[in-house]
C-alpha cells in the first residue's frame, strides 16, 4: 500500500507527535541514550515517520553530525541516491581521510562522474562508506536518520547495511524506519539484519479508540461525536493517517452520514486502498460490494444473496491483497476495514441499494434483515418502519442499545409524519437508547432536533429530559432548560414528575443542598404516583433514599423499603439510580461488605447484559470501592482502572471514576498517579460546579497526600471537605470516611486539639447511625492523639482494640493501618521486628504504597508527633479548646464581622459559619455572639 508524499506529516516536531506511542517512544529514547540504534517498523500510515522525526529532533542535538535520507518509491531505481543524501554534504570533509581507491570509488558514486558500480568497485565502495562513517565519528557522535528503508535503492541499502554491521564500538547510531506488514515478515528480518548489532526493533501498531480521539482533537477535529470517533477508529483500523483523513473528510462534508451508513471516505484514501480494484472482474467487484455492505459477511451469506461464484471471486480478491486469507474460517474479512469502507463509498447509490436488498432476504438475523431493508428503501414506509422498531426492541433486549438507537433512527426516518407512533416518538426512544449505550452526544443531538419540530407537550418534555440527562454532572450548564420543561409540562402530573425528579438532582449537584434535593425527590415520587408512572416513582424514591442515607436521615431505611416494594420496573431495578443501587450504598455504609459485594456484582452482571454503559461505569466503581474497603487493593485497582477507561471512552462519570481510581492507586498502586487523578477530579468538579463530587474528590486528594507523606497537604484538603460537608448537610461519616485521615494528619502537624474535635464530632454521628467501622477508625486516630499527649499506655490499648474490631468487620486495609500505627508507637523499643505484622497485613492486601512506608519506617524510626501549636499570644485561654477553624471564626466575631462577612473571608458558606458557631458556643459554655465579644473585651481590658 503506497502512501503519497502529500499525506505525510510536515517535518516539524509537535506536541502530539507521539500520541499513543508514549511507552514505545520511551523505550526508543532509552536505547538511543545508551548509544544503541533503533529500527521503527509497521504498516503504511501507522506513524513511523512521525515518531522517527520526534526522536531525531530530540537526539539530533546531542550528535556532532546528523546524516539524513528519506527515500521514495519513484526514485528507488536510481543507484546511490540515498548514499548521496547521506554523505553528499560531508564528502569534502571525509574525502581527504580516505585511501585513494576508496576516495575515487565514493566520489564517483556520489557525483555520477565515472562508472562506479557495486559490481566494479564493490569492496572499495563498501570500505569507503565504512571509513567515512568512522572518520566522522572520530570527531564526535554520528546519528544516521533513514526513513522508508523499503524504498532505498538496492546499491545504497547494500552499502549502508555493510557499514552498519561493522560499526560496533564506534559512536555511530542508526535511527531508521521501514514499512512492514507483519512482525515476522521477511522484509523486516532483512532490514534488521542490515542494522548494527543490538538494534532495538520497535513495531508501531494501531492506536486505541481513546488515542484516535486524542489525535483528532489535537488536529482540530475535537467536535466530532463519540459515536463518530468510534466509527472512525473502526474504519481506520487505528491507523493514524487514515483516521486523520477520515476526520478531515467529515469536517469538510456538509452533512454527516445518516444512521446505518458508513463514513464518507475521501478520494485520496479511496485511491490509496483501491488501486488494485481495477484488476478485479466486474462480478468479483459486485461480490465484494455485497460483502462490504454486510455486518458479518460469510461465503454462505454471499451465496444466499445471489453471488453464485463467491468462492472464486473472493479468492481472486485475496490474491490481490484485498481480502485476508484465513484457512478454515467461514468469515469473509477485508485486509483492512478501510478497503471495505472505500469500496462501499465508491459504489453508485443504486448498486448499494441493490446489495442491501439482496442481504435483506439473505441475512438470517432479524436485526440485520431489518437494517438492510431500511437501507434498500427510499422514502417513508410504515411497514419498513414497524419492522425496524421491532428490530430495535430486539436489539435492546439483547443488550445492544447502540444498535437499538441506530435502528430507531432508521425507523423514524421511514415513519410517515402522521404515523403512530410518530417520527418524534421514535427519535426520542432512539435518544434514550443512545444514553443507555453511553452515546450522550448523539442523544443530545437527537433531542435538540426534536425540539425544533415537536409541538406535543409529552414529546417536548421527553426531549428536555434527554438534554438534562446528557449534561450529567454539568447540570449548571442547562439551567435555562428547567423553566421551559416546566412550562411544557403544564399541570400533567406525569410530565411534572419527570421534571421535578431532575430538579432533585440539580439541587444536589448544583446547589449542594441535600435537604432541598430530598424534598424535590419526595415531591417527584408523589407526582409520579398520582400520574401512575411507576418507573419515575421508583427512581424518585431511590434518589430520596440515597440522599437520606448520605444525610444520616432516620427515614432512609423506610424509604429504601418503599423503593423496593412491588410492582417493580425492571428498567429501574438494575439502573444505577435505582433501588438496588440505593440498597448497595446502604450496605456499604453499614459495614455489610459481603452482602454489598454480592449485590453490586449482580447489578454489574445485569447492566453488562443490557449494555448500559453509564450503569456499568457506576457499578464498576461500586465493586472497586467494596473491594477497597475489604482490603483487596489489587482487585480494587483493576476494577477502578476499568471504570476509568470506560468512563473516559464514553465521557460518562469521569470525575467520579478518577476520584475512586485515585483512592485505589494510593492504596495499591502508584501514589504519584493517585495525586494526579485526585487533582484532576477536583478540577473537574469545580469546573462543573458539582458540589457533591467536589467533597469526594478532595477526600481522595487528602488521602493520597497522607500516603505520599504530606500531612500538611492532607489537612488543607480535608479541612475543605469538612467545611463543604457541613454546608451540604452531610452528617454520616461513612459517606467519605475522611475523618480519621484528617485527625491523623492534624496530629502529625501538631494540632491534637483540632484532631480531637474532629473525632468527637464524627463519633457523635457514628454512634447515632451505628457505623462500627468508622468508630474503630476514630479510635485508631484518637490513640494517636493520646500518644501525642504523652499517654502511650492508653494509646497502645486503644490501637489494639481498634485493630481487633476492624479485623472482625472485614476492613483489611484499615486493620493493617492500625497494626502499622502500633508498630510505630512500639518501634523504638523492640526494633524493626515490630513492623513484621503490619508488613504481612499490607502484603496480604497488596497495599504496595503502605508496604513501602513500613519498609521506610524500619530503616528510620518514626519521629515523635509535632508539639501542639501554641495559640496566638493575644488569644484568650478559653479559645485554646477550639479547633483551628473554630478559632478563626471566633476571632472574626470578636472583630465584629457578620456571618456573611466571615463566610466571604474564609471562603466557606454562611451555613458552615452558623454550624461552626454552634460548636463554639457548646465548647465555651456560652449562648451567643455577644458572649464571644465579651471575651474579646475581657482580653482588651487593662
């Protein structure tokens, strides 16, 4: 497959040159840095020249001499041309240092004067090239950069290979690229043998879908939908050149391809891959067109579609390299997906319709038959539309919502304007399927198109709900939608229930108001019950239950039971916002880890069967969290990474998945990666205005900072969490489980009084809610406070008890952390052996970062906790009992600041100021702000 030169990348280094090649690039960089040579190889358009230029740009500066050549197919018949590119500019420098015979042979070959040839001057020429390279290397390192070795003229290739094999011990390195179709190809072996000994061969393979998306984004095609990017990846086979050309064609196309149609293939790529089509017979070309139109073509399918000589015609195509030969395999597979796409794009419209018409009766699968029937039909047709709608329902039941969405759009296209269901109803059903499939951009586009035409209130409200749903956690961006949706809903309780359910989510995500969210959910459930919409009623009840659980509300168990009552809707039962999910959250927070694992595993299995991407992302996180609590850090890390990959691929739940993966990395993976992910999650939550996940992301950041040995950073992050959760009205310490980490970090920076305050406040709520594991963790933290205050005996007893309780509850990592704390307190007495139990426990958990801390503590005993920070000289003694935040608030009250002014100066909410003052009153035994001012007056009195 020949790549034209106008397709190749411009010769300049850009930051996106190695997208998807980071590991390969790093290996090649290391090889070059150690003085070795590198051979890049792979198929046409895979990016070899791009990587070669980036490496040459980086390492060219370290060499005294850089010799370059880049051969082309049209010039490969010219002898010594590549050699002239390499040595032509340095000939005057090296000629004087060559023996006369070698100098004459080389000058003759490079200048064209005389009749030098390998047959006539073979040995002299070979030695001349070797001597020239050695002469250059005598004055400093030499880097030979050779692209497209496959087009080197044979004479130059022979001379370069001869020299390369004899350069060992000389500071001459080769950086080359060659086109190969397979790892074991003979061409690859030949070029590798022509390289210096020890050359690193680096094969460039196809990019992943995510990497193709990155590449398109860097090259100015970031506005493409995820479904389109997925199709570009499939059609290009991950080839970056082909992907970019397809992206450019889409950008230049006035109208995107319709559902079920392949991507437009630009003329440039058609010529690139179809140059061999002219050698096919007309009938063989028609057979290949039918194969390109089929989803999974086989010889049997081609026969059923009327292609009687399919075997012979496919064999002819395979000989030309258009089809891949697979012995004993029934499938007809194109050598590259782009060949199929280009062949289909090249065919006239009537020939395409004829191919689909033949396949509409030949295909055995009803979904495939319906799709081909639609693509063979023009205009509206109620019967075709009905068959497509039935096929969409079948695809939905099979767990293929993306296919269902495409079929639904085809059904809408063939539905008459006065049909029942209407075209708009079918489009909205397709949009809802697209949301299930994780194709939120497609769903949003469909909904907006419906809103431009729909007049029926029910259709308009459904479309508004799709727009809101596709906003995800960026609901602040669609605030203007809610008044319009309420206006379209009128006084219909069913429609109002849909809108108020979304308003409940808005109250939680945008406003961070759990009380308002709970009330809005309860109202939505009531409206849905009145309108006999059981699905929305169940979703609203489940949301109310989840909110009450996080708030520590006493009604949570009763609401969960209401959400689980019959009749149930199967679409809600497995949904990530359904009652099953609410029950799972209740089990996790209530320390029932074994039952929680069984519950979330069943939910994950079901959503995978149904193809619900968002729910799969959610339940992968849930299972990862459960495994993390149980101390199965390796398993949790694998699950969390799967969740993050899927979230990034679909664009759904990225913030939450980054947060959870940060926790897993800090526990069982790479702490540096944990910090990066946590900060990413914090940034995204702040950009989205997502109050709910901002506190979770900050909690993950604080934990990662603690594991990284940055207690001051932990305190900064978790103080913000404390402030946020007070403002949100979250009182259940099992929600984020950050309280013990904050207390431990406060002890380390010399704030045991504030640590004790965190413990006391959290313990009150944990006792009220029966959160046994939280109580045990708080005891572990309180033991550190006692140790800091000098009561070592009490601290050891409390730590031993906490470790035992955490072990019985099944919290393996927290149990190991208690054992580690014990070892630290005892470490100075019995020596390094004190850490054996903690090391064993962390090893069992596969908690690599914690195990590293144990080994560091063996070598360097833990320093004693920092002494408590003294109060400011002018602070009254009474304020010494207050935590740092409480002292700040009290001091501002003493200065006469209002609650609103305090909130603005400390970057907290007014609600948080009020809650903080309530604790100040309790600790100081006073009743109002006036009493604080009196304290200030007493301090100022002479």
